[in-house]
C-alpha cells in the first residue's frame, strides 16, 4: 500500500451520474472524517454497526468524527445474517425518527456485508433516500458486497428479496481491519477473489495462487493488491451493466450450485465455502459439455485447496438439483449456469446469453466427479 493509499473511481453505478471513490489504505479508518466531509457532507452521521464491533471500530469511528467536529450517532444492531430483516430495518429507522434525523443525515455502514446491505437499505429508504458511505470490515464486503450498489434485506421467502439499488458516496477500506476477522471469514472472502480471477483475469488468478500463503498470513501489501484488483474487476463489470441485464451475470459463476448448497444446509455453510464448491462443479459442467477448457476444474481445485475451501459435507444430489430448480436464475425450472471458456474468460451461449441451460444429468455427473476428486461435494 502506498502511503497515500489507492484510489479507484467507480463510474456510472446504478445509472447515477456521479461515480464514487474507493479509498484503500492500511490505516484508512483514521482518514474517515476527512474523506467523509468532502464526499458526503451532512449535519449528522449515523454509524450503523453490529453490536460486536460497536465497542471497537464503532467507538473509534464515533470518536474520530466527534473530534473533527461532526455530529455523529452510533446505532448498533444484533449482527449476523439472521438480523438482515425488515424487523431490524424497522428498529433502525424508528430509532432514527426518534432522534429526529432529517434529510441532512448521512448513513455510515461499518461492518461486513450484512451491515452494508442493511444500512444501505436504511439509507435508500429513510426520508426517500439518504447519502451513505460504506466502511467494509470483512474481506467479502471489501471486495464484493460494498461495490455495485445493491442493498436489501432477507425475508422468510428467501435472501435479498426486498431491496434497492443505492450507490454509496464513498467506500473506505482499511485492510488492517482484517486482523480481527475470524480466519474462516477471511477464507470465505478469498473464494470471491478467486472467482474474480476465474471469470475475468487469468494473470490475477495465477497471482492469487502464487500468493496464497501471504494472503492467509494477512500480509498487508498482498491484501491491498487483492482488494484493489478485485474491486477494479467487479467495478468494471458493474459500471458496464449496473442493473444486471447482461454481462453482470457472470459474477454469478459458481453461485447456482452455491445457492442450492446454502439453502440445502439451512444456511450453515459460509457463503464463500459454498461458492468454492460451486465453482468446481460448474467448471466440471463446462468441461463435460465441451465449453470449458479441460483441466480448468483441477486448476481451480488447487487454489481453493490452498485456502482450505475444498471438501465439505456430502449431500444428496437429487436434493441439490431440486434446490437449484428454485434458484432466482432458473427460468422454467431449468437451472442455468455461468460457464467459463477457460480461466480468465466466460463463455456466452449460442444466443449471446451469459447463462447456459444444462440438463440435470450433466449436473449430476459434474457433482459426482467433483465428489470423487475431493470427498464431500
Ligand atoms: N450487496 C451485494 O452486492 C452483496 C454481495 C455479496 C454478499 N452480500 C451480502 O453480504 C452478506 C455477507 O457478508 P459477510 O460475509 O461480510 O458477513 P457478515 O456481515 O455477517 O460478517 C461476518 C461476521 O464477522 C463480523 N465482523 C465483521 N468485520 C469484522 C472484523 N473486522 N473483525 C471481527 N469481526 C468482524 C461480523 O460482525 C459478523 O459476525 C450476506 O448477507 C450477503 O447477502 C451482498
Ligand atoms: Zn457471492
């Protein structure tokens, strides 16, 4: 990381005219007041953060804002996916109404992807929309959830079913925050970085494979490079297709199988672990139907194994295939998959669509072949 940090400009998010800056720097949390004052001027800043981070990162951000003369409030909520609900949204917006906060308020989402989605949705809806700033503290949120303007909550019918596109004014990423993150969460985030390399950039994929040890050891320059490159790749795709009408779909590589695995496990498998298994299965599907270069699944498995993201509980294939048929991307109950051409490139189908319809028996063969290579799925 250079002393000044890395600045990426993300353009045309959500069709809005203004782009926003992603500021990545070890120690960037200390830059928060200065950055925020310029990018998102407001009378009051509301920091929404999970309770478990309130005493540490939350208190630090609050003190820094107060010290710089800003009005600021800390609004903790019970973290975790189970809190990404209408009820938490209602409690937070009620609290903001009690505090008599008006349209001159800016929301700061300080936490992982759950916080970003929830606080972003609060910002999108409170008084018909407030500016907000993302301060992601998990690797997944840094490289994935905080980029792209999707906000929302879960409902009993499924994840992320109620939400809005609402782009942040600024994203501030401090890789040092990853030092307190449980290792399992770090590895889960690394799966999405591997995905970015697999779908878009073979050199980046190789770099991740070569630097797996440094990344797991939280080497600061390696992490800063990973975050910057992943944000750049995701931002590029999102800017081109903000509302996921076309190529943005390729970010769903591995996710048809991953969502089925997550649902099947009652959401006990961490997302990144499900994505890792999903990428292996979907690479094998592509190899079986002759679209993906032979050996791609093996190369993926090598990297994912280095991050201890392979293996896992065995599941019944029929149940898994059934779960895929109720996926959001499944049209007319046929599961659809993003397929690689090779590492670093995706393959459109004959009609130019980025998702392919695949017969269930091919999916079954792919599941069996991945399970044979590594026990579990
Ligand atoms: N909007 C999008 O485009 C998008 C993309 C991908 C994922 N998501 C969403 O992101 C969510 C998952 O996000 P996640 O994996 O970050 O989970 P998370 O937000 O639940 O965070 C994981 C856990 O780590 C804790 N934590 C966060 N930062 C920490 C730190 N620095 N030190 C110690 N503990 C810390 C959290 O409090 C939580 O308990 C899902 O709800 C998913 O739908 C959204
Ligand atoms: Zn994902």
